[in-house]
C-alpha cells in the first residue's frame, strides 16, 4: 500500500479548525454584545449547580474522598472493556469468554486487596 | 511469554501476601518466583516463537536480556532483604519491583510498538512510586515527583513518535514496519523521520542520555539507595535492550539517518557524565553521574550497529550492572550505619574488612574499565565494534573520557584503603550483609578472565 496525500486532503481538517475557533470566538463576543447587562449580587456570584456557593474552591478536604473517587474511576472504566467484548461475544467465542473471566478475576483480586487493606472504611 | 506470566503472578502474590497475613513468606515467595521465571527464561533459548498475535517475539536476543534482568533482580533482592521488611508497606514495595521487572521483560521481548509502550509504562509507573517510597524524606518526594513529571513527558514523546510511525507505515509490528521501510526507502514521508526522532527522544530520556539527562542526578540521588540501585542496573538494562532492539529490528534500513544522532549523543553523554562526576563529594551522586557516562558508552553500540555491537552492548550492560550492585551494596551498608553517603565515609573499610575492600576495588576497577575485570572487556568489545563501524573519533573521545573516569573511581578505592575517620565504622551488622558484594566482585573477576563465554552468546 502506498499512501499519497496531497495538501488538498487536509481541507476538511482546516474547515474543522475554522469552525471550532469561530464557534468559541462567536459565543464569547456575541453574548457580550447581545445580552442585557444587569449586575446584581446573585448574577455575579459563582455558579455552582444552583446551590449557594460555600467558599473558595481550594479548601482542604479529607483524603478519603480522593481515594474513593480514584477507586470509582478504576472500577468504572473496567466496564468500558465489557462493551466491545459483549458486542463481539459470539465471534470471540470460548477464548474470548475465558479471557474476560481472567480479566474480571484479576480485577476481583484488586477488589479483595482494597477491601482487606481497609481503603473503603469510612471512620 | 511464560516468564512474563510467572513474574506478574509472583507480583500479584506478593501484593496479596500482606492481605492474607503471609508477610513472613513474602521474601521466599518472591525469590522462588524469580527462580522459576529464570528457569523458564533459560528454557526458551534457541527458540524463535511469537505470542499474542505476533506482539511478543522470544528470540535469543530476548532470552539473554530477560535472563540477565531476572538474575540481576535476584541479586538485588538478596541485598535488600532488610530494607523493605522494616517498612509497613513492604509487600507493596516487593510487588512494585516485581511488576516493574515484568515491564522490563516485556520491553526486551516486544515485537510490537504497543507492547514496547505498555512495558515501558509498567516499568516506569512502578518506579515513580518506589522513588518516593521513603515518605518522610523530602528528597525522596522530590525525586518521585520529578521522575513522574519528566517521565510522563518523555512517554508523550514516545507515543507521538509511535503514532507518526503508524501513520507512515500503517503498522505497529516491527517486522512489517521494517519490510515497509525497506520497500519504500527514499520515498518515505517526512513525518516518518520525525517519528523516529520522537521515539529516540522518548527512549533516550529513560536511559538518561545527554541532553535528556537533567532529571537523572536528582532522581538517583533522592530515591532510597536500593531503589537507585534497581534503576541503575535493571531499568537501564531494560531500556537499552528495548532501544537497541527497536532500532536494529525496525529502523535498520534507514540507519544513515539515525547513526549520527546516536554518535553525537554518545560523545556528549560520556564527556559530560565523566567531567561532572569528578566534582561530586557524595558517592551516590558521583555514581549517578557515572551512570550517565556509562549510558554514553552504551550508546556507542547504536552509533555503530551491526557486527559485534550486539554482544558488546550485552556484555557492557552485564558488567556495569554487576559492578553497580556491588558498589551500592557497600554504599547501602555504610549509609545504614553512619547515615552518610560521601566518598570519604568508606574510609577504613580495609581495616575493618579486607576482603570487602578488595571486592569493592574489583567492582570499581570494573566500572573504570581496567583489566582484569569485566568492565575492561565491556569497553574493549565496545571500542572494537565502534572502530569496525568506522567511528574512530568517537573511540578517541571514549578513551579520553575513560581516563577522566579512572580519576574519580580511584578516589573511592583510595578512600577504602585509608585509615578510618570515625571510630565507630562497623560496616555491616551481620557477615551476610555484604554477600552480594562478594558475589558481584567474584562475578566481575570471572567475566574478566573468561569473557568469551558470555560474549559469545549473542
């Protein structure tokens, strides 16, 4: 296989860039021009999902939150591997099934490790 | 492939041993796992087998380097028995070392750029944590963070390079890339060469070659001494095995392009490493700079590929790793007793333990490259191979910088034979604490007397 690319092939990418930058620039400037300017205390406040903001974002918090969050990400991402496997389940056959069992059992080992180490204890 | 499986299972077992209250069995278990892996690795000799859809290729080159990696790690385990057992998280540290060894083995067996990337990451991520395993020490924290930041940056380069190579050749497989490059040599796009340079950058970061060495002294100096030992011996060996394998198996058809890069890098690395090492007062930092210098000598194998460069690189790495283990065994014991790591803190070693001083001398001579020890033949093979490659100027620079090296290596030898500065210099608590030094000294001598047995393997 020989791939010959000419500069014209990159035109879609260039258009993509222009659209992306254009969108950002438009939304930033046009909203300033079009929107009415009513400055009140609530309007200028930090938006925090509708809940009243508490304080500065950089406040110390318990490391346990961080640990739980990291572990959540780990076991959440694991499920992503199952989607392509489930779609191709028939094609992959028994080998694929055994490989998935191996993968899940390794994750299980990790899970046992986490529990026995007390990473999920909340005191 | 068996080796990779056994090592990862041993790693997982080591990790779980704490959970199941089997901490006492941890050390024996790790050693047993390493021994089994070693046997399986040697058993693969003479075979040419691919696994996982041609992603892993076990040939003699891979077998030799895998065996060396596991053997050196075995010695490392012997000398660090008490280090991790004093920590509360000993089992994690053992597991991390075993995992990083698995990554190293993957880096020597790869036949696919994705496996190279995977192996490098498994090797590195474990080490980022290990570098900071002395949690109370600020320098250890600094080393860990620095290593992590710069290592990730280097990995980014490597990945971008792999992506560009894939873009140019539409394959990750070494054989396919090589065949494609052979076929289309001369009409390859510019970004293929950019990809080679980026991969080169990413991997030479890991072997701490100038100009990508700035992280190395601080990381090697700040990490716990035994982790530094592991980095200098096993990690350097794995990274060089991967670098050489990649460029010889894959990019050999365009060697005119990358040879000058390696030649210049090699010359600058050994000069800078050796000259900076002269000014160090701390033994650990001096050895860190000397490891940069040794990376320069090893790069000579890539500056003149083909011929005997393969066995020269192998022999050099082996000689270097063995002498590093020996010297660091002394450094670790000295540090444990006196809490100091300067060159002058080995003073009085001969008075306390003459045999240990002689063994240390052998290891230091091996690093300096003086007969009759292994390091001399490492340098000899390397210089001969480079001369055959036609790079006389590089050999001249190498000889010159070796002469500089002799100066600071002899500072340590002289210190070992001087009168002790402090009264209480018991260099070891038990006689077995310096076993690895004795093994390494004798191995250096044996390799120096009978080099052809090992050098003839590849």
